[in-house]
């Protein structure tokens, strides 16, 4: 099988991992704090690791990792319904990995897919267990219907964070400079923390997180990547500063200021990398 075909198959797997990550996070956030929510977030982190392995392999083969998200299952009236949907998501992934393991003849890639498959089979068992546990313990959907300026700001923040997570991860895969690669990955991880903080505040305040993203800059030239990153970080730091001034709740004000300071830090890191690139 030629490399182009393998890249196509791996990008199918990548889209599935992307969908699973967001689907599971949406479900975990909706449950609030608790043992099951923490376990589901841990599964989502494992899916993130799978996505990372797949993307790196795609780049090694000369391909470009897809930023598309596969189909999600977010319906269901009760938490047990969500867990059944998560189990179905895992079944889809398991079937696809088994199919790709059969047809891909590269031994290194087959080994990687078998490793991921092992995790997915474990996740399937977890979600079947969570289905029964949710019924037994009466785990609730804690999201509310609150819609006001505060929830609009929080959802705007979630949208931004999701966008730059994708942007910085994509750039880290495409970067050839080791320091730039590391810094882009580090800042993407920090943005993942931001998304979680915002989503938790949304649910805690009676709202419902909307985990969607806007246009992702797909520049591949180092200077173009960093210039795009600096631009968005400056804009968002200013927005978080404005948002802080509107917050009456002291905890939310503190969060907005903390996010602003992190974005300023990201701007400085990217500016230093750009100077090195241009020197």
C-alpha cells in the first residue's frame, strides 16, 4: 500500500479520535465534578494521545493531519443514554482500527494501530460499566438554560480556546524546529486547561457549554504560523481584559484576568520564536 493511501486511512482514524475527544469532554463537563466525570476526562486524554500519535505518523509519511472532526453522538435525555452513545463511538473506532490493521502492510504502523485498539477495547468496557453506574447512582445532567452576557462571554472563550488548541497542535506537527514544536505543544496544552476551566464555570453557573471552533489558521511556513499566533493572542488577551471588567462575580473576574495573563505569556513566547526565525 502506498503512503498516500495509508495517510488517507490514518486521517479517517484521526477524525474519529477528534470526535471522541469532544464528545467525551462534553459529557464529562455536563456531569460536573465527580468520580465518573474524572474517569471520562481521563479517557478523553488517552484519545488525545492517540490523536497525537496518528498526526505525527501522518507527517512522517509526508501527509498533512486533518483538522476535521468526525461524527459525534451527543443525543440522549439521560446520562445512561450518553454512556451508551460513548460505547457506540468506541465500537465504531474499534471496527475501523481492525479494518485498517488488516489492510495496512507497514509493520510499524500496524503495531501502532494495535496499541491504540487495545485502549479502545478497554474504553468500550468502561463505558458499558458507566451505563450501568449512571442508572444505579442517578447521575444527573447539571447543565442549565442560562443565557446572558456572562454565558455569551464564556462560550466565546470556549470557542476561542478550542480553535487555538487545533491551531497550535497542527502547527506543532508541521514545525521542523524542535523548540518551536515543543512550545507550540506546550501552549496548546495550556489552552486545553483554559477550555476546561471555562466549561466548568459555565455548568457551575447554570449554563451549557457550546464546544465548537472557528476558522483555524493552517499556515505551514514557520514565520506565517507565528505571526498568526501572535495576532490572535494579542486580540484575545484584550478581549479577556474587557471581559474581566464586565464580571461582577469575583471568581469569574479572577479567571478572566488569569486567562488574559496566560495569553500575554503566549504572545511573548511566540514573539521570541519569531525573532529567532527571522534572525
